[in-house]
C-alpha cells in the first residue's frame, strides 16, 4: 500500500521531475552515489524477474481474486498498526485497527473481504519507522535497500520490529511462509504496473522525492509540515549521526 501511495504521489510531481538533473543534490540524500548503485541493482532485478512475474499474475488472476489477496495481507498488518498506535499515544487508532482485524478476520473470512471498510471503520496505517519519528527522530537521510527499495535510515531501523509484529513471522512452516511472502510481493508489484508506466524523467529522483514526501505525510498524519505528535514526552533527540557510524 505504501508503494502504491508513493507512486501516486510521484505522478503529482511529474512536472518537476522532468527538469531535475542528477547533478542537483538533495540534502536528504547525502549517500546518493551508493543509493543510485543499489537502485540500479534493484531495477535490473525487477525488470528481469519481478515485473514479468507480476505481469503474468495480473494477466491470469481475476480482479476479485487479486482484491482478496491484497485484503488478506493488508489485514495481517492491522496488529502492527494497533501496537505502533499505542506506542505513539494514539489509542483511538489502535482501537480501530484492532476492531478492523477482528471483523475482517471473522466476518471477512480471514481478511479476504474488507468488511470493516464497508462498515466505514477506517484508520491510518502505522509502522515502527513512524513510531520512531513520533518519538523524536523526525527527519532522516534517504537510503535505498537491496531488494527492499526506498527507505530512510530511520525506517530501516524499524524493519526488525515491523517484521516481528507481522503474523507471518510466527509461522512454523518455513515453506508456507516463503510461499505467502512471495505471493505478497508479487501482488504488491502487480498493483503498481499501471502507475509506473506514467513515471517520467529521472526515475531515481522521482521515486526518492515521492517517497520522502509520502513518509512525511504519513508521520504527520496527513499534515505536510512539522509533526504535530512530537512532544516533550517523546523527546529522545535522535539524530542520523548517532547511527551513521
């Protein structure tokens, strides 16, 4: 879902992306040389493997089935949202996430049907990267991760906690976990096929700027600007330099 949101935001920035040159340096991207090399690696892997598989999946899988698969994996993310909402001091959103998980897992047949949304029970997705931002690590330098794509130093630091709060992490069947993870990745990639065709200009800068703006939007709960949830109670005064070494 986040990747889809990033690309949708990227389309809004298309007019600016065409005029940006590689020589222009973004202050949020001091590791641009390294990041571009990883980006080239990821892009080559995507073109050779993931995109063709996603196209095949999109071609042979009926849309209702794809929607059910997306709903299933989205539902598994509700416990993570509930936990991170509590850590951020948002009990209301935590309650919504818990309610969505209960309804969709039962009435929604394991999450295949997003019945909670039909009941107009909706909230905001939260992850540990956003929790770290609310606790004080508001800005972080851009980082492209091998295989995983766009991130920041802060968000990468939150990945282990995100993995530990995703139900697939606790499956005893390794083969089933791998199969479900592969299906999740392919389904997410298939959802981006139409959007990516509209990207123009320098793809690296396009995706980077869109990702950073989208994350700021998510951290501030929809308000592009200073994080309204950062307060003295969460003033840990994190800085990238504390982790860069």
